């Protein structure tokens, strides 16, 4: 895949053109109310740009994981309304993404207008990447813009199939996301540090393996650090860990060493007897974790060490929290490192790129999201990129 082949619509005359835009409107919602509109806000500038250039903007997206055709719970209706509010433009919803209803909505759409078509996953052909369904979508547009990096790991009709059928372009958010990842992984300013946290090694084996070949410092935190501590012969009491992956952890450590990538592990940790908000907790050296307590965060010495490692790096890639940040006080380690990274980024001495659902929630809680160089809107797609995989939605655009 040659990413330099990605084309944007810059310079094209789009007046009167029907532009099918794949966006990722898959936002958190509860009882028909959008609870986090971040992804919508990220896609609005691209949509408004197309509208301002006189295009007829037809937005496609999935929403949730409907099993069996249309259902109210997975309707994009509240999302389209929220999108309209953010854009400051009327945005209506067509009741279906193909067929007569879609045709009618598209034909009545004027230049500079924006409509959202109902959830693509209401049709079985979407996830099957069925060529006939992709053809029905393609019939609605003159060209295709994929601005849904966060859904590009899915080879679905609206993310992959469509790009084969219409002139296909990468949208501005797609470009931004890819450029941020390339800056951090392909030609980064070195040394590069990666922070990888989260609960389990098992979900991040390919990430750890790929990153250990690309970065200079691999800082490990969260529950997965416990498995690495176990691999080093440290007793971790009742802490969450995956003892059957101790061998895998050792292999990752060996591989890292042979590539001169330093794996950085906690030296002290915050322990408690129970995983509960406000549970009495204290800091101990990792070698002193009591048998009947569990590790819930990294300790201050560890944070100081991580900050020191980071202070000698030029680039940071971050995925996954260092502790159980959702529950006070076990977010302190994550927040402290996030603040240090944000400070250096603001001073212009660090390029910091972060992504993944939990990571973004942790950065938000630390109040530093805006200070990072780039925070991805993607979860699964960001992870797959870190695994070194090529995303089908991106491949289709780079063809
Ligand atoms: C996401 O929210 O990660 C993307 O929109 C993809 O959704 P999916 O995991 O349901 O395919
Ligand atoms: Mg998901």
C-alpha cells in the first residue's frame, strides 16, 4: 500500500456533484440522546467544506451493531439532529440508505445541502461487503469521500466496496489521522517512546510486538504490566494478570532487547485490598506487593521514571491507561504522565499522538486532550494500525 497515492478532493469543482461521504457517526448515545459528540465535531469541518463548495452532501454511516434489519434503537435520527446542530445547518435523515426513499431524498437535495442516510447496517449487504448493495449505494453519488478512519478496519460495503465503484477520495479527517500515525511511526523524530497500557496483554500482543520493532522505549502500564512483572519473577498478590501469557511476555521482552528497544516497567505501585472507589490504598515497591492486595495504579517513583524516560524522547505514541483511572484515586499515575507529556508538547519539545477509547477518556479526565499534538477519533482502527496492519478502507483509497 502506498499512502502517498491517497487523493483528496482539493481543487476539484464539486458544484452540483452528489458526494457520498462515509463518516463515522457511531457515537455513544443513551435513550436517543448523544452522550459524546466528539466524533461528530471532528467530521463537521469536512462536511461543511464540501457544502460550501456547492456539493450535494450525502452522508453514510453505521450506528451500533443492529442484528436484524432496522430498529429504533439503532436509528441515526438523534445523531443526524446533533450533527445539524454542530454544523449550524439543517441536516435531515432519509429513512433508508438505498432504494426509493434514498433516491427521493437525494433528488430533492440542493447544492450545498447535507443529508444523512439511515444506518447502513440495517442492510445485511453492508457487513458482507455485498457488491450489489455497494452498487445500490454507488448509484446515489458521483464520487465517494471516505472520512471515516475509525471504521476503516472494517471491509464493509460503505467503507471498502464503494471505493471500487466510484472515484474515491480521502476526507480531511482521514488524512489527519493517517498523517498523525505516519508522523509517529514512519519517520518519527527519535528517540520514540510508546506507552502501552490497559488491562490485558492478550488483546495487545500484536501491538507490543510491532511497536517493539519500531520504537526505542516501550513503557508498559496498566493490568498488562502485571503479567510482565510476573514474567520477571515478581509476586503480584491478587492483581489482575494473565499467567498463561508469561511466556509470551518473555518473548516480547527478548524480541525488544534484540532490537534495542528498552521495555520500561513499574518500580512501585499503588495497591488496595479491594477494587473500589476510595478503598484504602498505599504505595509499595513492586517487589513488596502483599499477597492479599492488588495493583491498581503505578506509583510516584514509576511516574518519575516514566517522565524521565519521556524527557529524553522526541516522539510519543500512547495507547491505554496506566491504572484503573475510572476509579479515584487510581487515575493519578495516568494523569501525571499525561500532564507531563502535555507540558512538553506545549513547549514544542515532544510530538504526542494518542488514541483508543480508554486513552481518550483518560486524557479527557486529565484535562490535557487539547494539549496533545494529535488525539485520534478511532478505537479499533487505531489499534490495528499500531499492530502494523493495513486497513481495508485505506487500502481501497490508495489503490
Ligand atoms: C468504532 O466505534 O470503533 C467504529 O465505529 C467501528 O464500529 P464497530 O466496532 O461496531 O465495527
Ligand atoms: Mg468498536
